[in-house]
C-alpha cells in the first residue's frame, strides 16, 4: 500500500452551522473542547481539519470503524492510534503526521517508515524588519544554511528560502518526535538543485546530521497554493524492522486535495449536537474584525 498525502484548504473553508456542528460531533470530546478554546476561527478551523484528516486516514486506510478510533498524543505531541483492540496487519507499522499553517492543513502517512510533515507560509515579519527577524532566528540555522538563505535575492526571496529550510527542519523533528529540546543546528539541509513548484514533488534534498550525511532519510518538498512550502520527512521505523530505508525508485506522491465532504464521508457522529458550539465559533469569526476596528478607531 502506498503512502498518503492529503491536503485541505482550511483558509477558504467557511463552514455552515450544520457543517461545524457535524464536524464537532465527529471528533473525540476532548479534541472538540480543545478546538473550542482557540481564540480565532482560523485556528479552530485548521485544528478541526487536522483531526478529521487523521480520523479519515485511520478509518479509510487502516480499516478501523470511525466510532472505535482513539487517537492520543505522545508526550512530545506526535499523534498515534491508541486502541490496543484495533491492532491488526492493516494498522501495524503506520506512521502519520499532520501540520496546519496559513491556508492549509496537510497529512502525510506511510506504513513501515517514520513520517513527519510541516507546512509553512511565507509571510513578512509582523513587528520587525527582515534583517532583525533573521538576527533573532540566527541560532536556528547553520552558517551554511544562512549563506544559502541570504544569497536567495530580495528580502521576500530570502524569507521564502528561510521558510523552506524551516519546514524541512520541522518535518524531521516531527518524524522523530523529539520536540523543542532538539538543537536545530544539528540538522543541516542541502537543498535540491531543481526548483520546487506547485504540482511538482522534489525528493533530492539531503540532510547532514551532526555534520554527517544521513543516507537513510529522504525529504519530499512541494508548494501548495501561493507561498506555502510543504516538507515530508521519511526515515527508518524503530518498530518495523523488516522494512528497509526509504526506497527512492518510485515517484514521490503528490498531495491530493480533500473537500469537507471527503473528510466526513466515512464519519459517524460520536455524541449529541451542541448548538452552543456554533455560537462560540461565530464569536471567534467576529474577533479579528473587532480587533481591526479597535486598531483603526
């Protein structure tokens, strides 16, 4: 069974009352409550899409009934299927990861490999200049990486290269489940000579870990929409010893875009409707406009 690469356009998703309340009924209760605590609607939408992507994967590719899915997070935040009763050849060895930032939520999954995914949107620093932003972030990249970033051209092109490197580093950290304690300068990326673009997946970028090239790790890169870099890290699994390091003979899979109907096509509501959840979401949607009016008053 091949790998899975899914994407959802949460930035352009404007859920109706019925969609939002149905989505809330199709995730675990604690997930619903956590999503309800976000201050802004865009963050709540992204988090909801991420949970629905995970549940759709487990139901569709692992054959676990929606109502039996129990997802947990490792101490460092990596999602995993927690149901011992669901162990089977179909569920064994799967690694999956999600990311949401900017206008997209993305999922990557493989059987027999460690997987991490990250999406980053290129944006100008909100409260400082680009040089000052880079100064603040100096310790996150090696001297070699900074030389590549600063040679990129204009400030916008340098930021684009910065976020491309950042997505690569985050994908690796998320794959190994290390978390914030990992020294990002240990992982140095040497980018593919071919440009990455929307609709094209590149798998020629390499990583040096502690100054040694890592041949058992592969990195896929692509662009979604405008200015969104996506990186997928693929490495050897600690639990499935029969699977070799990533095979690079097959073309890397492209991301498939799912609609909201796709996300819930296999879903089963887990509890009763909570009308107050919609009212809370509407307040989140109104919050950015209130802040804009206050700022311009």
